[in-house]
C-alpha cells in the first residue's frame, strides 16, 4: 500500500485515549449508538504477569489493554475464525500478520466481511509469551512508547532489540525476518513507524466513526514519511532474510527435507495454531490419514515395517501445499511445535514462492481473489 503524498485525516492518540476509545465502543449512549457499534472487543490485555487476548463485552472489564506489548501467544485470527454471527460485530485490535490472516479468512468465508471493526497496529516484532513473561521488565511495555521523534525511536528500538538478543532474549524467528511490520489494512491504522507520535489513521467510514469518540480527525502530515520508514524496516531485516532464504534453499534437497522433519511427532499443533488452516474435517484425523489399531496393522503388513508416527512427513507436505496460497508468515506454527522444529524456515518460504508465481500476496487486499479461484492464461509462463 502506498501512503498518500500529502496530509491526511488522523488523530494523535496515546495508550490512555486508545483505552478510552475501546471502552466507548462498548458503552451504550456513546459511540455504541453510531455505525461503529460493537458487541465485544478482542484485544491483548495484561492478566497478572502475562499478556493474552481477551474478548470483552463489559466496558469495566477492559481494564488493562496492551495492544502494543511485544508478546505473542497465538495469531488472533485463529480466535476469530468462523465468526459468522449475523447482526453481531467485534472490534479487534490486531497486528499486521493477524489482520492479513483475517483478510484471507474473509475470502475463504470463515469470517463475515461486516462482522469486524479492525484496528491494525504497527509492529516492531514480538517475543514468545513465555519469553516475554520471564523478561517483561527488560523488554518493556512496547517499542512504540520509546521516547523521541520517529528516527530516534527507530534507532532506540533496533538497539534495544540487539541488546536483548545479546542476552539471549530474542524476537520470534518469524518477527526477525518479517518485512510487513507496518499497519496497512483494516478500518483504523494505529501507526507509529515514521511518525513522531502514535497516530490513528481512519481507512473506512466505520473507522472514522470510531475515532469520532476520541476527537475530530484533523490533517496529519504523513507525506512520504511512512514509505520512508517502510524502506528502513526492510533494510533492517535484509541480513536476516538472506540467512533465512539460504537455509530454506538447502532444504530443496529431498534428503535434507526428510532430515528436517525427522523429529515430527505428527501432533498437529502446527495445524491447530495456523490461522488459515481452517478445514473443519481433516484427512489426517480420518482412519485413512491416521490409521490406528487393525488399520495400522494392515498398513504394516503391506509394507513390512513402518516408521511411527505414520505419515508425519506426508502430513507436513500436505499442509504446506494446503496453506501455500494463504500463509501470512506469522510463525504461529513454529511457536506451537513441541519438538522445536523451525517451521518458519519452510512454510513462509514455500508460500512466498507459490504466491510469487501467481503474483499474489496473502492478506494484501480483500478484493484480490485467491489464485485457485481464478485462471489466467499467462500465470504459469516462465518469468
């Protein structure tokens, strides 16, 4: 998405005014009487020493929102999947990867297009929940809150992330290679990259109505600042992405790929946590895909011997094919793996190759059709 070349409407906010805005969306007689009415708010909150998503319907229960806390438990789109309740609407505060997953689920008719009011935050990367909980004081409340104008804050953020990594407190691998950390879609962008202050930028009429509960949107000097910040973010991950690409390229050797998945126990945690792996019935939960008892004995009788768990590699390759067009590279699969298989090396890389083949980018636009739903004569020509 290209930012406008001149000023645009927006509201400069802080954590407190964002909190109040979300509460007003739930409050009868306030913004709740406007088109932006919501029945609940989905947002990260602090509960004790932990950070996790909550679904809140009572304003007084929205007590400690922490949408910018760099803690990642799971992709929030997984909670919103199959949200098809007619006449009900949720306000969801999401990271860019979560918002993109929601877009894909809307295309797959797993989320109603009019059922969400989406606030998309800028992101500087996140830590696995357990890492954040153990090091919350060192990591802090959120990189958006670091002092100084945009350039100073960006420098301070990069320095802090590097200092923490030197202490073995590292961002999630998916965040280290992420080239889409800027909010680009949704009803309201909660933006700080390239801007001196946290700024809410409405993208739709519903977003404008939501912001009206805070202040009347005024001209904000965006100019080319967001685009310039986007390029700086890309430069920051260039080395990490080169290393990621090299690691993934090595797995194109079948023997290397087999070795990569050798410790897979076919627990299917990766499937459960993947926001776009949405099937209600899975082949690998059926007797054919997951034989047990006499079925397993029959397979063994045919082959003479089998490696257990059966079909672990088949499961991974099938899932890779299944999500290759809709994967948003969030890394939730890798976080969920009990054997610590670095799935971020494989799934986002394969997805990028497939999506590039079709000139597609998962989550880029709600109006961009899924590649498997359309056919173009030129799509498989050499490039």
